[in-house]
C-alpha cells in the first residue's frame, strides 16, 4: 500500500532509532590479543607487529606494516616488534604506536562507527603499575567512549561467576598472575604477579636443548609450537620426538625431559604465591579458599598442571585445584561481562 503524503511526512520527522551501546572485553596479552564483543564477535590475534626491513621487502609485501599472524608468516622480511612484555605495554614511543596499530587492526572486524557509544574493559596483570594502566587506558581511549582496566585473573573469575573464596592463577606468556577473589574488586593485597610464564618456558627449553647440542638451530617460534603440542608436568608416555637441525644434520630427537623440566620450573613460585594468599586470608574462610584454586590462561593447557600443583600443595596443608574452561577467551569474555554489568552512571563518570 502506497504511503500518503501525511504518512510520508510523519516518517521523515521521526527521530532515528537510538543506537544501543557497544561493550567490548579485551585481553591484551604478551602473546595474543583476545577480544569479545556484546554482539557476539570474537577476535584472536598474535601480539606482534612487523615492519619491512628494506624497500625490497616493502615492495614484496605491499605494506608498510603487518600485524599478528601475517607478520609472523613473513617475519624473515620484517623487523618484528612485540609491544607487550611481561604482560605490560612497553613504555616507549615505538611500542605504544605499535600497540595502537595492533589494536586498531584487531578492531576492524568490529566495525565501530565514530558516533557509536562503546565501553571496554581491558584485562591487565595483577600487579600492573599505575603508569602502565594509564598508558593502556590512554591508548584505548582513542577507540572507545569509556575505558577501564581490571586485573586479568579477576576478569576470568567474573566470567565464570566464581566470585567468593577462590584463588585464580592465570598462567600467561609474560606473567603468572594470582588473584584472591572475595566478592569485590581485588585490592593490592589480594594479588601477586610472577614475572615469568610461557615465554620463560620457551627459553628454558632452548637452553636445555642447546646445552646438549651446541650446534642446534632452534627458534623461539618453533619451541613455542613444541610446548603447545607436548607441554606437560609430572609424567607422560610421549617421548615428544621433534625434528631439530644440528649443524649440517637433521635429527629426530626426544625432548620430553627438557619440556618437563621447563614446565615444572614455574610451579614452585606458583605454590609460594598460593600459600601467601591463603595464609593472609580471613581464618574462618581459609578452608573454602584452599578448596577452590582455579588455573586459567594459556598455561592451563599444560598437561597435568592441576594435579601437579595440587600434589605440591600437600606440603602446606593441601588444596583442590581445577582448570577453567576456555583458556583463550576466558579473560576477554569476563571483561565483557563486567563491562555490560557496570551501571550506566559508572561509565558516565569516566567518559
């Protein structure tokens, strides 16, 4: 049915429909950037930026800069920049600009418009400095209406709705972050950050192998793949046989012992951190805290990590350890949920 002039006039004077706010959760990590959005999008990218080494590389790649997986694929033609180290944004102009470009690259698929109202929560290491939080907030404010930074392990806890009498241990690439959760945003005394993680394991594996085979040609990216394929603590029936270039020869070598030693090297400090968070907690609830220790982050995929830590805790009174599902998006998803549940007046205050 055709519209009358009156109906057409009324349609033209109607105000446009009000856009709904966009909410985004971000885990800006040493190894990967993970993003979850309120409209169901999920984005995962490597935390790497690459710049062509020379004009030949520039012409070959037809780009002034490459990000993430594409940068790693062409890394022999690029100067590689990792803007996040030990879980925090490096405080120099080049790193901040690289991180900004990486975030912009990751956000392209979200298709935020300039007039969109968007709020984000970014997960950071448990003991990130005030300066680092300000740097990250300042960078993110270029893209969002409002920005808040929150402890990464707390974001995971919020995402799985375990917010009382629990310890979350987030094993990331740059840091291991422990957070004691008791129904509120964590305070400094509730958090411990250990400056080692998956990257430390990689370098330990390289060190252990090259101690035996001094001519071994091994890259960190190669070792990272081995760790993600074979990583374990305790016992394993797998010999973890890999192909290694040693001098002019290509050898098939078992590296199970090297992987085991490297992965297990993280556990003593984790146990010390858990012990500290338990011993300084309200005595009435310590037993509940002991029985709810949750491992998350990329390192939670190390085989047997939960039972191995649980056995180590027997020396200090015991504990119950379990793995959080979704080691990839757990932090970003929790940050998204928290952003969605913050009251409008909170976001109004920090715009």
